[in-house]
């Protein structure tokens, strides 16, 4: 059977994968952590789901169309995590060390990242055997998260195991795994799902300190419907988005002196910062 961790990038899917892996030790079937995603082929993926004597633990984000079309429901359980799209984006920028002005930190890259998360969500959230977790709800309640996951997996962990899994999932332990990985211990990545520079800033609303106003506006414009449907507060009204987009592309009105143009740009920046800082991410 398949156990698929399929959350958005930077939304706590690694944490969920670690806890699920620990909880699976409480059941009798052998568990294999897949090193090739859902499988080499669609037939391989479906065969894994159909095997009642073996558990395949898989962590994926986006998949090729042939896999998306063939995702099994019978014999498969999906764990989907999500997060404020703006925080997910900011976390991706930080993880990849894309500081403001970096040549790869472009509007095109931003849009590609967000649309990929939206597309994958549509596929995975349509599965019938699905657990859905909101990062902001579970990240500060690891014991509650562990119990939720155990219930879905139909295992009954001891209190001792729960406490050990929670302790192992603490941020300081995760950072130590990142350090081990950076020292060349590649095995740590295979056993913990940790990757380079994995732990950055997990605070809700940290996007305000990472994204520029233009990036925040664009991210919100692309994911506006998704953000609203998940209960995330919007920071820009549609009219503001249109005016900001226009301001970013239109030249200054004719007849203004250089000093007047500079003052106008200053006031615009101040207003954009005020609007951003006044919302609740």
C-alpha cells in the first residue's frame, strides 16, 4: 500500500513525513521509504498501492501528468499539508538563498512557484483517502498532530513513543540534522527527509519580512481566491492591486521636476509599506 505525503512546498510536509514514518513502526507490515517517488512508472505506482503486505512511504510535491492521471485511491492514503501561500513563497526564497534582487528571484519564478502549488493541490486534495493539515494549526501542537496522524494510520502509539517523536521533531533537532547534512552525512537526508538549508523561519506572517511589496501584491493577486477560501486575510484590495500594477509599469506624469518625481516615489513606497504592515498575513 501507499502512504503519500504530498503537501505544498514549505508547508510542514517534511515534519508530517517524519512523524508518519515514526508511527508506522507501531504496525507489523514492513515499511520502505521510496527513493524514486511514486515509482518509475504508473504501473509501478499502482502495484505498490495494490500490495497489502508492504507499505511504501512516499514524499512528493508535483508529479508528471501520467502519474497525476493514474493516482490510486484504493490502497493509498494521502497526507496533504498547506500554508499561507505568501509564507510558502517567502520560505522558498529563504531556503534557496534568493535574497532581494537575486537574478533568479523574478516575477516569473514567483508565478511559476505559486501556480505549481495550486495545480498540485487540485490533484491531491481530490483523493478520497485524504488527511488535510493546515500548517498554522499544527506547527505549535506537535503532540496533537501526532495523535491525528496516528488516528488516520489506525495505529495506537504509546505515550512514550509520542513524546519521543515530538522531541525528535523540535526545531533544534531539525537544525542539527541540517548541520549533519552540510557536513556530508547524506544518510541523514534519506532517513529524515531533510534537505540543505531546510529550516529557515516558520513563523506565521514571516513573509512580511522577506517579500517586497511588489512580490506580496503579485503573490496575493495570483492566489487571491485560494487565500480567501482558506481563510487567510488579504492585504490588498483589487483596486489597490490594479493601481500598484499600473504604478509599477507607467512612467511619471510629464511636467514634474526630478525632486517632485522622487517625492512621489517616496510617498508611494511609504503607502505600500503601510498597507502591508497593517494586515495579518
